[in-house]
C-alpha cells in the first residue's frame, strides 16, 4: 500500500435498518486506525452529502490520498453512493457494511450480518468487479422495479421496517394485492419486441429484491446482462402459486412469468405506473435501460467472483473511458 493512501471515506446512514450502526462507529474507526488508516466519516442520512463530498475531490490527486470507500446503510444509501461515484468518476474500491432492512446487494456477495466479519471484508484486499445498471439518467446497483406491488419499500412506514424488518415488506405487499390491475406494456430489446399485459416487473442486476431472496436466481453480477422478469396478467387464484414459486426461486419457469436477459431495454407502458430504483423513487417513462459492464470494484470475502481478473480490469477501464 502506498504510504500516501492512508484515508478511508466512511459514508453511513444512522437511520438505516434498526439504527444501531452508529453505535459501532468508534469500533470501526479504532480498527481502521490500528491498521494505519485515517477515517473520514460522513453522515449521509439525507440530501446530497455523498455527492457533494465526492464531487469536491481533486481528480488529479484523490487516488494518491484515498484508499477505499466504505458505505454503511441499506440499498438506498448504497445506490446514492454508487450514483455519486459514477457521476464524479471516482475510481476507488467500495466496501459494503449492510445496515438496512433487506440489504439485497450485500446478500449477493454473502456479506455477513456481523460487524467484525464485515470489517474483515472491508479492510481486506479481495475485490470483485460488478456491473451497474443504468435507467435513463440514473444508475442502480441491484434492481429497478415497475408496478404497484414492487414499490412497497417506498410505502412501508420506516418505523414498521425498523421494528419488523423483512416482515414489513410482506405485510405491505399483501395490502397492495387488491389494487393490482394489468397494464399493457411494450418491451424493446436489440433482438426482440414484446407486447405484454403485466402486473409488475423487475430488471435485476443482483439476485434478490425486497423480501424475495431468489427473484433472479440465475443472475450474474458481472456478465454484462440484466435479468428481466415480467409477471403477466393472472387471476387471483393463480397469484398464491406464483408467490410461492417466487419464494422458492422457481418462478422463471412459469408461463405467467416472462424471463429474458438483455444489455439494452426500453420499457413503454400504455399508462403510468410507479417505478423504483434500489428501494427509492425511480425514473419516468419511457424507461431506457443499459449496462455499465464491470464498472464497480466491490470488496468481497473471496477474490474475483466471476471472470478472469485481467479481463475484468480491461472491461472496467473500457467502461470508464466510454462514459467519461
């Protein structure tokens, strides 16, 4: 490690999940100091604090000053950090300390729910390149969702989420079932156009969304593709069976689910619907999706979860050059 690269940026959301993360700040700072680093803690619960801090870094010198970024919070805080890093062309490894309710992206990498083990990964030397999805002018690290049920994270009361955790999503989702109605939508990819009647759909970079841990069981975080799952018009009698298949990760084989992969996609419905990006309010229609292949370096327990490191580094540099 370069003698100059002694700083670690820590973005943390004190309100994420059960709100307990802030009580570990002293332990985290102490561990970093013991290993020769100085921590720059940024409280990032609201506003543009992450974006403003990264936007203020000197592009010509920050790489010689900073070693990595740690983000502690839920998927929304992680999304804010990733968007700020890409918008400001920040090229640093990113360590995730999951402190939210669902922590879907951390789940993909098997990051444990244990502060000591999380720190071991965050302070380690292993990392994996990960794709980043783009929809219109926003980026997402895990999922973009469309439809009445999928936006439950926006509608679920924060107190309920902090008290009940994952169960809060199930409760809110069940409340939305009576409001379901099919919407006609056109999906356009470079290879094919689909005309469907849908209840909801997800465009996945990761594997899980909200309370569902296997909504895209075959998704690969660095394959340059997005997994698209559209849940077709179905009767309420069929709905419980589909929900059970979603819980088991068997739904992609159902005739009521359209599943395909694409690196580009346009979604254009006949009427407006809620959209959601990593648990936060999403973009307006029409939605135009693409992929930034191997755009992020994520600190992981294992080295190189995916393609060969040399290939990933080439693709990472190419993606950054194409976008800046």
